[in-house]
C-alpha cells in the first residue's frame, strides 16, 4: 500500500508535518528520496535499517565520528556509486551539525526525525537489493555500534526472545524494565 496523503488520518499528517518541519534538511532529504514512492504506510521497516539509521545518528555526536563517517561513505560507494557516496558525505556533514545542536539543546524530536530519514534511506537500499542486508549488518556491528557510548549501544540491535509455558504456567518477557503486579 503506497503513501496516499488523502487517505492518511489528518492528525497523523499533522504530526508528521510537525516532526519534519523541525529541519529544512530533513524536508530536502525527503524530497530527494521521493518520500511518497519509497515509504509505504503499514509496511514494516527492516530492523537492520532501523538500527543502522539510529546508530548512525547516534555516532555523529561521538569522538569516533570521523572514522565512522569514512566507513559509512566507503560502504555507500561500494553498494551504490561514488557520486552518490560523495552526496552522502556532504549530507552527513550537514546533518552532524544539526545532531550536535539538537543534543546540546536536548531536542530529542529533531534527533529522532533525522534518524528516521537515515532509516528510510537505508531501507530504500535494502528494498532495491535485499542481498545487501548482510553488508549493512556488518557496517552496523563493525563500525556504527562500536562508535556509540555504552548506554546508546545497548539500545541498538535486535532481541529475540522465545518462551514456552504449559499447564497453568506464565511467561513474562521484557527487553528492558518490567514491573508486574498481580
């Protein structure tokens, strides 16, 4: 199901518009990505694209950013083109300044919006060539996650939990804090 502005609930359009208006850069990226063509409402984003986009933005505020940026641009040049990789290099420089300013102002909304844009860019690459998922996972595990501070690195990645209960048994699972009151 493709994005159709007329079928999207108005409050969702307003929220999306508000989030995206936090940055001219975000808007320009969405125009370049042809947002209405690459993002399908109701479609599930690839967890690797979500984690990599989040980790990329988080790494922008670290001392390891220069090394991480080089790795990301190099990866982009391998899976796309050198011309596109140069455009990504420029985009990363511009967005890093915004992420640093957002962190300083404690503006989590802008940081989340920027992460969303990079998640969509990575998702677009995976949609066009699903075989690149392993390469993106290697970039995530080898360059992006190690560049993050410990508290941010713990939030990146995926968690698979399986449980079985029988009889009158109960199962409680949580990826983080869990409070149970019975």
